[in-house]
C-alpha cells in the first residue's frame, strides 16, 4: 500500500469514527463526546499527514524549497499538536 493511500484511509476511518461516536453521544452516551473530539484531533493530524505525503511527490527535487521543507512543517505541526494535547491534561 502506498503511503498516500494509507494516509487517505486514515482520513476516511477517522471521519467514520467521528460520525459514529457523535451519533452515540447524541443517543445518550455522553461519555463518548470526548472520544469524538479526540477522533476529530486525529482527523486533523491525518489531513496534515496526507498533504505532507502528497506534496513532496509533486515538487521538483533539485530546488531548495523542496520536500524537506514540507517534512519539516509536518514534523513541527505534529509535535505542536502532541504538545498541545498533552498540556490539556495538566
């Protein structure tokens, strides 16, 4: 499986989880609301990963503004995302 296909599958599965957990929360299981929010955060991370994987394949390799900068952005955004989520529990 290609990396891009795996990232797209992650987007689809996280979207399904958000819908499913939101329906359960609407049905009366209010403890699932935080899980739906967590899946929403995972969806954002999946979207960033998808575009980070997709973007380098379309850039020329001989430029100073190529794939390395996109990977740096992805790493920064993922680390910021993890740091932010970790600080919510303090």
